[in-house]
């Protein structure tokens, strides 16, 4: 795919092909990228929102510039939000809203679009609500989540249950990686508790978890005009080695069963279908946790530009805690065969991150 895009650009230069064949439409409003847990401008040394070589997927091409994302319009505006690597989404989402508000003030933008990966998808919902409350109008046009644990992650509960050994390591990582390398205010326990569906502890004096967060930060047309999500699951081939080891030897998520609550007490709403060793999770999040709003379909093209469109096979999910159909938690329709980190450039692999996000931007342009 990547070599093909270079060839297409060369053909454009020779007048043998048009730029429209290989590029996304420009969005009306800027696109803001919201990173997940442990992220900032990188994640443990890997560039967040990059390809395998560290190029930002929103980097537009100017004359003779390389590397750049040749699949997006040269005038496309984008911004990378940066929040605490380890915190709950109430805190991170507020920080993201502040970041966006500052960007809007400096650029004159009146609205934005949001793309959130992993916990960034939850942060984006909080930010959209905060921005609406402050501005008095719908600031976020299209809100896209990628691989987000909207209904919790079994891995988060598994780590918390291993206390104190593993959690002390996570806490030390947050202290150094978050507070020292980037900024203060990190809390690894708060971050992990955010990604467990139910309130993890009834004795800590606070209500935590994705379920309560979804009540406080619901899908609401006042906060964002359109909510959409892309789902990922590993297939045994496109797998980050660390996530493969986790699933094979430590904890394999059974992530495509249906029920409204966390019926098997694994930390995520839903339950397993009894077959854990199948393509129903991306190494960290099950597919029964990832849909929010419309489910999107990503289609790769061998000869032209990749495409993102709405999947009509699975109904719209308007209430995250109460899916209206079992297919929203069990269907593998349109699930992208990549692991949790492949989609933000933590590879290397054959996945074409620049064209993937260009296709998402093209989808956004149609609706914003």
C-alpha cells in the first residue's frame, strides 16, 4: 500500500493521475487527536499518532517535504492534544478540553472534530461535554473513537487484582514516566479504575469506572453532532509481541459475549461466549466494549484510496451502558484485524497508519 501511494504521487506529478484519486477531502473544522493511557507525544518511546517510522499521520505535505502524509489535503488542520498519561477520564477529559480551547483561541476555530484512541475516546466524550457547557453550543462536530474501552477492559481489573506487586510497578512507571518525563498529576490507580466497568472499590470514598463515567458523559447531540467508532481485534498475524504474550500466557480476553452488565465479573460489560481463543479482542479491549454511536467500516483498496463508511449491519448505539441489540457487543462486522497498538504506529507491521487516518479524515469531511 505505501509503495503504491508513492507511485500514485509520482504519476500525479507527471500528469498521469489526479490528486483526488489518492487523497482525503479537507475537513471544515480542525481535527484534534486524543491519545490513550501512557501516551503523550509518544508512548514508551514510540511516536503516538505516527507510522512505523515516526511520521505524524496529520503531517501535511508542502513542496519537496518528506516524510509527510501524502493522503491528506495540504490545507488540512490538525492538532494533537496532550493530557496526563495516567489519570481517570474525568481529569484527562477536562485537561483535553482546556487544550482544545487554547488551540481554538489561537487559530480562530469555532468547532473541532475529535479522534480518540483507547482511553482517549472516553476523554473525548468528557471534553465535548465540557466545551458545550463553556461555549453554550455544540463545539465538537464528529467524535471518533478507535479501540476505546467504553464499557471497560478486563486487563485493567486483572492488573488491579494482582496487587500489590504489579500495581506498585505501574505506580512507579506513572511516577517516573508521567510526572518526571512529562507533567505532574498522574495517578496510575485512578487510571486503571477508570477502565474497569463497575466501581472497583466500595470503600475508597469515590465512584469510579466506565459505567458511572458513561452516565456522566453520555452520547448527546448537544455535545457532539455525530458519534462514531472503529473496532479492532487481533487475528494471530498482526499482533504486537507484547500483546501476544499477554493473551497467550497471562490473560486471554473473551470479548464477544452479550449481557447488559458485567455478568462474568471480568471488568468489562458483557460476558464471554466460552471461546476465548478467537478474534474477539485487540489484546487489551474486547469488541463488546468498543462500539459507541455508529460503527464504522474501514476498507482497504489495492489500487485507490482506502475508505471509511458507516456499517449498516450493526445498529446505532445511543446508550453505551444499555446496548439496544446484542450485535453491538458480539458482531465481528467491520472489525479491523489489528491489535490495540498497531493503529497508532506501534509496530512495525504492514498496517498503513497514514492512509487509515486519512480515510477517517475523509469520512469526517463528509459530515462536518
